[in-house]
């Protein structure tokens, strides 16, 4: 594996301290440390701290600052940005970046390899037949479609069976070094928050299931709930908490970079998502030593339960409340001393580099 011969462009919608976007930033930094020449093109906006981290790791960043991510203006700006780069690997993440990169390949595939990573077992496009037909074409354009877990691969192949032979599973990883360096937060800095408290980290959106965590608090009058994340669902979550009479025990913080400190301080970590490709935040919580309760959805239950998490029936706040009560009574099973190496972000970065190298070698043999 000679990383020095690999040039990569990651294309992503935005860069924020959340989910797939943060994963892309960490992946780019580690690939650069491995010797690859790495660029990141951001269609929209990017957090300044994440940009600084990328630059400090010799990752070149192009911010296109499109106000609307879906449309011809955004597509054209990406075409122009890619035309200025010499990279051999073009790696797309998330919709609409995946669509744009797939279409660009139709006009400029010479000496370049186009790949994408599928980050979830489901999305709202899969509710419509039109998108099944469209995505058979979109995904088939990629040389490789990486999937972050086996359940993600299964769900994608069921959705677009024609791409089965081009899919590869490379599991997500977490930043173990940052977890080692983090210290439990002093909750006194959050006015009113009490111990014990439950924690949930993620974008505030219906599919992330924070509404079920709030409902479960009705059964735990001595437990506070801290939600860290931004999103369109915040107003509805506030209304729900007020309706249930638990508003004085529900706390919100915006997306922030120090979530590991909160994971190390919480009494129990909750991941109540309606679907997940991997359950990265919950895996990070386990590595931080937290007791974890997750919904029993594919891609998350399969990963987390063997590592000591407990699962509840998806969208059932009563079952969630019971599992929270049980979790508060047990000790954690994992620490960083015995955490599986396969889930290290370094392992993930190496596996991607190996796959890129194999793709380019096979292309040379066929040329």
C-alpha cells in the first residue's frame, strides 16, 4: 500500500460536528497522515474549527458556499471545482453529492475513479418508486459503493439489486485518541442539569427519535435528559416536553465538539433512532464508558448489543423507559483498554486506502 501515489477528493454537502459530515473530516485527516494527497470539497457551509483541523493535517479544503444544495448552480460549481484538481479518486458522500458526482462521471471518467459511501439503512427517497428507478442509474455509475455496515449493504442491495457486485463493506470507526484525551464534563456548567442524567447526541430530526426519549422521561421523574444537536425538530420537541409536563427536566445544547466529555459524565446514553446505518455516536458512548440503550434497528442493534448495549423496541417509549431503568443498575462492559481495534478510525482509514489502491491497480492491469 503506497499512499503517496493516491490523490483523493471527498465531496460532501457540509461540514459540521455531526454524523457523516464529521466522519468525512476525520477520514480525510487520517488519510492525509497516511501520506495521501487529500482534498475536501464542501457544497455548502463548513464549521470553521473543522476547517482548521483539516488544514492542520495538510488537507486542502474548497468551500463552495452554495445556499441551495439541490440545483444546477450547485452542480455547476462542483464541476468547476473538480476540473481544477488532479485527483484520481473522487469520493462522494450523502445526497445530493452522490447524484452530482455520479452524473459528472458520465462526462469525465478518464483516469479517474468514482466511489461513494452509503451511510444509512434508509432515507425518505426510498418511499418513492421514482427514486428506485433513478438510483439504479445513479449508483451503477460508481466504481465502488462502500457501505458502512452489513445491514446498510443489505438494505441498499434490496433497494437497487443491480449494484450488488460493486458494493464493499468498510465499517465506520471512531476517534479513540480524542476519547482518551477527553475528560468528564463538569455538569455545573449547565444550569439546572442534575445527576443522574440521560444523554442523546444527534441532529434534531423525526427519524432520530428524540421524541421517544422525551416520552420515556415521563416514567423517570428523577432523571434529566440532555439533548445535544441542532435541527428542525427542536420546536416540536419543546412542545412535546411541555405537553408531558417534563419540560423542566429536558435540556438542549447546540452541536458542539466536546460531546465525549458529556458521554463520560452521563448516567445513561440513549440512541432512539428510527433507522441508522451504524450508530456511530452510540459506539462512541460505549468507548467513553457510558451505559447505552439503543433502538433495535438494523445497523445499530447488531453492532452495539454485542458490545454491551441494551436495545428496546423501536418507537416504543415504554420499553425504552424499562431498558433505561435496567441500564442504570448495571456496570459498563467496555473501556478503551479492551475496545475492539476494528472500530478504530485508523483502521477505517487504512481499509479505504487499501481499497483505493486495489481499484487503481486493477485499472492499470486492464489498460
